[in-house]
């Protein structure tokens, strides 16, 4: 699997699947989640509601992932995952790593060859960017997957620089 970095907006990525930093409700929110639902149109939310009514009555658990259509977006699928809220008193790194591993498993099941990831948990959920970059990059590099390209899409240059440094260190 090739790991690439770009600075930009994940909703504009022409890849097979983009990953959404969702919350357990799957019913939308701010940040990446808000942008995906706003630009992708109501079809995504309709599928999310159907998932809540069927498989995920109690919500999508933290660290798990599930796919829907990408609606009007250039990608074909959105893979929704729920990152952990950062905590200084409890190590939740395994849950953040799980988001990447489970998203890649879903991508494999879909047959997605190219997948774009945001920096899950680094916005509203307050995970420090350098630590999140280390966890995300090492987890993806160690994952067994048929995905050809895993692309990290960083919203601002500061985040891009941190991921770039971490990738040079571990890649
Ligand atoms: N493209 C790429 N990255 C983005 C974009 C974008 N369009 N928009 C924001 N980012 P966040 P979380 C970056 O808050 O921390 C929502 O309300 C952003 O700068 O989207 O996992 C959900 O519903 C940050 O670095 O996700 C949940 O309730 C990163 O994406 C909660 O926020 C993740 O920020 C999830 O919080």
C-alpha cells in the first residue's frame, strides 16, 4: 500500500472512498462530517438513518467503521468511523488506531483501491496532531490491505507538515 499526503479538502478527493470522522449517531455534525453531508447531499444521511434503524440501533461504536454511498461527491463511498475523544487521563490510542484498521477492512470489502483519510479525532475531539499523526501513519503502514493508495488529506499546512515529518520518520 502506498501512503500519500495532500493538503486540501477531503470532499474534493477523486478516490474510491473517503473516510468520515463521524460521531456515534451517524446523523451528522461539524468539521469533516458536516462538510461531507453538506456537499454529498441527503442520500448519505438517508443511508446513515437506515443503518441506525437496522445494524446500529445504539449508534456506531468508537473505533468501528461502516460504509454508505458518497451521494454527490466525486468518491464512490463514504466510510464512516468514530474516533475517540482525546483524554489525558486515559490512553485511547488503540481506539484511534482501530478507526484506521477498520476503515481499511471496510474498504477491502467494498473493493476500494484508493482511500482518503482525514486526521480523525484531531478537531472537535481535540487529539494532539503530532500524536494522532504517529498513530495514524504507523497503523496504516502496518495494516494488511488490498488498498493500493491510502491518502491522508490534511486541511491546513501545519497538519500537513506534521504528517510529512512523521511519514519520513516511520515510512
Ligand atoms: N477536509 C479535510 N480535513 C478537514 C476538513 C475537510 N473538509 N474539515 C475539517 N478537517 P473533525 P473529529 C480536519 O472535527 O475531531 C464532528 O462534529 C480538521 O481540521 O472533523 O474526529 C463529528 O460529527 C481536523 O484536523 O473530527 C463528531 O461529532 C480533522 O479534520 C466530531 O466532529 C478532524 O476534525 C468528530 O471530531
